């Protein structure tokens, strides 16, 4: 007997209809029985398999053109739906996608979209995004408000008054025009991840601008919803909905976020979060979605805000993303784009496409791009990056498709208008990534528009430094340099200590923040604890004059520079201190020469978001003596000219207030050098003017002009400095004018180009000296 048609009886005698979910297999198949349509689970599995196979096949060919996967998913829907198969081969889609199965697919899609919004929130760090300052707020607000204020009235005129539309059509026009004008934070985040520029300054500015625009849109949408609720009900009901919505947001931030920090503190460093904690968070996610829907907040916004409340990075955020990413991004979310494509019907546009959609989309796109571009130009962004930012903020994706799809189901929108709206989203989603790649070079991920240099930092703002270390000696050398940089109440020092450990085996890369209060694991923490002790001791010695944060980066050697650049960028440091790849023992004999560390330093020099200093430590200082204020410390600055030398001079200027520090400036001058640019010469004279004045009244500062004829004289002079061994530290810039007579011929004999010609001379293997050297490169400014 057919199990579907056969009535079943409960123990209490009530009758109910049995609906089989999974099949009994092909071996029990009866003649003439349609096994696909009869069992919902089997049908869902076949549908997912067909969609996944077709999407992967199409994306295999389209990804070489840098189209996002969403385009392939939508095209699969067009192929399976009304636009192709259902028109030419109707039996195939009717068998694979019967009308009865769409309830399951839509539910499955909405459930996946809910988790997708949560996951996007988890991946974002709002605190870091807001560091973009007024640029992000200004660009985001102008882009959002200007687009709405200009495009919505135009949409009303074109789509309503000209066509004498009904109330339903008016509502649909406003929904579509608003959807095409919004800047969706999750869509921008996905685009930046796809382009792999999410950690760049352009990426952070785009995210902060998108977040501001999305928050403004959220306020406007909820105010509209509450206004509509007021029309349908009473003021009491409306105020109650507003109060409960705000209470839910406050509960997430004030109660659930501290609970997540508690979970982090309960998790040992380097260990994964317990599965039980992850499952509890997933349960809370569903409860937040249900609560938000019932109090008047859209069911998607609650999970998104909860995701933003999760502390970024390991161990909690990384564990949640690891659990969700594959199943949500690879399986559940693609259904949304495919179903939107399935519902679209290109044949409805054959006779006459809805003209007002063409006008709205074209005009709206141009207005929004112009608003974003001009506001970015006002902040002196390079035109190419301003154009890239404008395109990113105009990007469309899964969020816009979901709004169009869900509202079309509620309102039974005309097929031609729905199709046109979906195609506009598809076109923008396909074109924007390609154009952004043309305008923005991903190799300059961390290159900045703001100057993060010592020279451009006020003394009162303090000195923000990232000190990298692979061993305790590296940390000691960096701390000694910071000690003579004179931390004071007027000029405090903020230090980010970063312990670098190469990832070995099949482990997962980690970036640990030791300030989050996680427990230490003896097996893992013992490796970086000596580094932490050095930095913490420096903080204790100076109390409120020094702020210290310590991180650990465990990653492959070839990617370690990404962690360094990211920590420097996220903490707005102005100087990265890198250890030199060669090490010497107490007798002056070289004991280590790391090729990986040398490659790391070269990569950081290319991509750093601030100035960089490579510290060559040849001192014999012990742990107990590096902070002794009674020590006399001799510092020399070899000044030829240029950006890097001025940066080194700016660091030396920070050392002036230290009584035990004696600074000597050697300015190398070639009387026959006519190749120096006039503007560079003016900048050099201005940088030296203050030191000359200080030298006239401060016996701890000495200024000396040294005449040299060519590179041979320069080599001889530097050799004499090293042989006299009168200095503890020498500061020198890395890059100089290639046409300068002072460095003529030195580059051809250079063995260490990452140190520059002068730095290479100072650490030459045939010169034995105990003097330490800091080779400085000023931030490479983009534009």
C-alpha cells in the first residue's frame, strides 16, 4: 500500500497522514513509482547536487575573468528556470523542481542566509573599522543620504507619476529604488574578501564607510517600519516595539558580548574553543533571530549584530567561522542566488523592458558613484583609489537579491520588473570586481594614504612602535632602542611586541593577542613567555609612560610579513622594528644567518603601512643592565639626505631629552654634487636646522659637516667610525639618490640591498665592530 495515501493512527486513536522524508532505496522501488517527487529529503539532495555541479562547472570558466561565484550561481538559476530549460525542456525542471519543493528550498535558503549574516558580523572588527575617523563617517553618510535624497524622488516621478501606477506598484518602485541605492556592509565585506584587499587601508575605509551607510539605512528602514506600524495600530504598540528592539540590541552588547569574553578566558592559548560553547552560541543565535522578528526588528539584523559582538580573531571567532564557513558559503547561501535566477524570466523582457528600471538603475548608479568619488577626493585620496572606493560602495550581491526576492514573494511583483531588478544586481555584481581590480593594485595592500611616519608625528602624540622578535635577544635589542628614545609624560611610547614563530606541520596559523586574558598553556606559552617578560619588564620600569601589548604570530615563513603588516596597520604604529637576519655571540662571532628572516624583512620593506627599521644588534648588554639610567649611550646619525635620512633624524630627535644619551650628527657633503634636487635640499636644510640650534646650547648634541668627494671617501669615513668604536648605535637611512656622488659605486658592491649602500657598509663582514645599527626606511606613500 502507498505509504503516502495510507492513513496512520496514533495510540490515542486519532488519524494522521504519514509523510515519508527519506526513501527506502532503489531496491524497494515499485513499478511506476516516482521516487524523486515522493521523498522530500531525496529531492532536496538531488537539487543541491545539481546546483552545486552546475555552479562549479560554470565558475571554473568564469573565475579566470575574476567574476564572483554569485554570478555563476545566478546563471545556473537562469539555465534551470523559466529562461531556458523550463521553456524548451519543461519536463526536466518540473521533475527536479516541482512547485511543492519550493517551500523547503526557500526555508533552507532563509536559514542559511540568517547564518551568513551572523558569520559576516563575526569576521568584522568594528573597533578597527571606526579608526578610519571622520573619513569613514563622512563618505558613508554622504553616499547614503545623497543617493536616497536624489534617487527616491526621481524614481517616484519616473516610475509612478508617468505610469499612473497603483498603490502596490508604488510600494514596489520604492522598494526597488531603495534596494538599488543602499550600501550593504555584508556585500562590501564579501567583495573585499573576494578581491583579497580587506586588510588594506582602502578595504578598511570601504568597510567603515559601508558600515556607516548601512547603519543609517537601518535607522531609516526601522523608522519607516515603525511609522507604518503606527498607521496600522496605536502609539502604545509602536513605542513598545521600539523599546523592545533597542533593548535586544543593548542585551546583545551588554550581556552576550561579556559572556563571549568569558569563554575566551576559559580557553587555553593555542587550544580550540570547546564544541559545547560553540553550540550554545548557535542556540543563542536562533533565539536572537526569533526574538528580533517578534519585537519588530527584522530577523536578519539580530544575528548580524550578534556577529559584530563576537570578539574578533582566535579562539572564538575563528572557531565559529571554521564551523560555519564551508556549509553556509558553499552549500546553503548559493541557493539564494540560484532561486533568484530561477524565478527570473528573460522572455518577459523581449517585447519592452520596463523603462523606468533602466532610468532608475543608470541614474542611481551614476549619482552614487559621483557622491562617493567626490567625497573621497575631498580627503585627498588618489583618483584611482577614489574611483575604486566609489565602485566598491556601489557593489551589489546576496543582500540585494534577498530583498528583491523576499519582497517579490510578498507582493506578487510583475515578472518583468522582478527580472529587470535581478539582472541589474547581477550586472553590477559582475562588473564591479573587474573594474576594481583594474583600478587598485592588490600588491599594495597595506600602502596608505595617511602618513604614518615619525617625522609627521607630533612629539606630544607619543611614539607608536611595533617591535618584532624571534628570540629574547631581539626583544632586548628593541627595548634598549626604545629606552633611549626617552619615554616621558609629554611623549609616551606605545609598544606592540610581536613574537614571530614559524608554523610547522599541518597546524592552523594563529595570531594571538595576549591582552585578551586567555589562559596560558604550559606547552605552548613557554615558547613566547620570555619575550612577554621582556616587554612587561619595560612597562613596569616606566609605569604610565609606556603602554605595552604583546602578540604572537604563528604562520608560515612566506606569509609572516602579512601578520607584521596587519598588526602594524591595525594598531596605527609609525615604526616597525625588525631583527637582522644575522646574529653574533658575545665574542663577536656570527652564530646565525637566517635566509627566511632576510626574506621576511625584504617583504615588510615592500608592503609596510608605516616606516620600517632593521635593527642590527652587536651590543653586549645584559638583561639587568639595559634599563640602567646611569649608562652613557653614544648615538651617531650619518646624514646624506632624502626621506629615509630625515626619518632617522626624526627618531634621533626623540632621544634629545635623555640626559645619558649623546647624539652626534655627521652630515656628508659633496661639494661637486650638482645632482641633488632643489626641493630635497630645502627639506634637508629644514630638518637639520633644529639640530644645529640644539647643538649650540646642548653639550649632548654634536653636529659636524663632513666633506667627501665620492663613494670611496664615504667608505673610508665609515670605516674610521667603526674602527674608533666610539658609538653604541648608528642611525642611517636606507635609500639615497642613485645619482649622488656620495654613494657613487657603493650599490654595485652591496651584498645586502635591503640595508641600502650605507647600511651595507656598516655591517660589512670584513669590519669587526660592536656598534649596533638601525637602518630606517620611511613609509612609502601611495599616490
